[in-house]
C-alpha cells in the first residue's frame, strides 16, 4: 500500500495535536496519508487503551486517513534498538511513504525524543536491501527509504526548520483533537487532571499554532525540524 505521507507517533493523539493541520492540508492537495501509533498510551493518566483506540479511529475519519494502525509497543518502555527497529521497518516498507512525519527530537515526555530517534533510524535501515523482511502477503519486501523525515514540534519550544500554514485547517485540526475526549479539557469529566487535560493546555495549543503562523505571516502554523538541509528551485514559492 503506497502512501505519500506516513505519520508515525509515540502515542495516540500525538499526530492530531502536532501535525493534524498539515495532514488535512495534504489531503486537500490530493495526497494520501496514513498513520502509525507506536503505543496505546496505556500509561496515560486518563482513559484506557481501549478507549484511546476508539478515539484514534474517530480522529482518523476526521483526518481522512487512508489507514491507521498501532504497533503495540510498551508505553514508556519501548526502546530504539534492533527489536523495535525490525518491527517498524516492515511497516515503512509496506506503506512506502515519500515523507515521514514523526515526534519531536527533544521534549518534556521522554517517549517523544526516543520515538524520534527510533523512527529516523528505522527509516534509514528500511532502505538497506540486505535487511530482509517479509510483507503481509508472505513475500519478501523491497527496500524503501523515505525521501524526508520531518519532526513536528510538540511541548518544548524549538526553532523550526520550516512552518506549514494550516490556517484553513485549524478548525478541522481541533475537531480531530477533540475526538480524544478522554484526554483533553472536559469540565464534566470525573477523571483526575493530567498535564494535557487542563484548559490552560488547550489555550497553549492555540497559542503555539498562532506563534508559528505569525512567523510566516499566517494565522496558524505547525512547525517542523529537519535533520538535512532543504532546497528549493523557485524562491517565489516560499512564504
């Protein structure tokens, strides 16, 4: 199954919070996007893995994802090692994305930086033909390396390599985040408050998007970090 873009994130809702607007923009451009959650977020303060899987399915419909799956790695305890890389490489070769969007390189939650390293290295190794993997059809998979791996910026403030204008897709992004109703601000919830469930955190998400948008002369934006230098052919295509 070939997709243009694959979002790979540590937890259900990471994708919606950090690159949901970008995904909606890509879909509007006619691109195909799929998502992979590394864990079920089972260590989260609120909700259950079962609830979060249901919420992820609802959010996937809002984002119009071509597919979404969960690796079932251990929340908080997955590692960037051979075992996890070899589990992820067949997924990358299955979807054959040109671009991978993944977690931030440095963040408050240790899983985010660790996921960034795991995904970046798995994307590289997926391009080595001497690493042999088997596809879902039982046949050997061809090597595939995404052209670009971009890290979306999450809790910590990092200087982005570039910012995507999501002004036209802000409301859709919010709708996808609200699909995770067990996790975010709900004045009627009886569950304990978490870092991301307060009204202040909801306001922070908007402030961050406005800040990134402001940097490029747009209303809302999502920032990304790239390991490699990016090039352009036409200077007039830049904001």
